[in-house]
């Protein structure tokens, strides 16, 4: 819940008290109280939190022409209490820690470095794109690998290799209601 306080010096409450004794003597006093800060408007805004687990993006290097996709919107619990504010939406955005990914290109042996351009995360050597990760409006993340990476130690076919580290690739959900109240949460999808 978000609160908006009434500003100071807009509304004043005034009162006059008069006291009279038995023989008719009286005295009066007036008091003024500024109600600013004492009147509050509550606005239920959206809420977003992360949920552990979720699907894993796995791409088989035997078929680089086939992208891996997974609906990672399930990593978030969103509450959109529109109320009088009107309808809202949830938007998804990728983020990255620019720099080394911990992966090596299988053809050149070069390190694969992460970068982000227009919301798309790229894994590149100095001369070649190795993979890209993008997210659709509905939270579906696509993993498009164009070159193989070194799997070390090599334990045979169909060996899984993840990025190493934490928060190398993140997915952020931003919920917005009708009067532009927002809430955000970020999930680390490095190992997804």
C-alpha cells in the first residue's frame, strides 16, 4: 500500500471553547490545528516477488538452429490490485553483468564475454557471436546459440554447461497499475 499525505497548511480545524461559572463570568479560547499530514490517502499498488525454481533453458549443441525457450514469468508472483486505478501490466527486462561469462568458444578457444544491446544479452568473442538471450513481452526467454562452447572437463556427449557466477544474467519483472504505481523484483537466471 502506498500513502499520500495531505500537504501542510491546506486544511485547518478551528475550535472555540467558552467556559462560564455560576455568576456569569466567562472566558473563551480558540485553537487552530493544521490537518496536513494527518489525512492520508491509501493507494493499493502492485506487488512483485520472486519465486524459487522454474524451468531451465537447455540448448543441445547438436542442433544449433533450434533455439531453447522457457516461460520464466513463473519466477515471479505478481499481485495487481487495480482498484480505482484502472488496469495495468507486467513488463520483463533482461540485465547482465558485462564482462567474462566463464565460457570459452570451442572453435577459437577465446573467452566469451557478455554484453547487452537494446535489451538483448550477447555472449561474444572478440570476433564472433556465440549466443544471445532475449525476452518477449510475456516473460518467455529465448536462448539462441550459434557456436559451441568448451565443456571442461569433457565427460562425454550431452554434457551440460552453465554460466559460472551469480547475477550474470537477470530477469526483472515490473508491475505497473493504471495510475503508474510500480513494483519490481529481479531473479538471477544465470543458471537457468
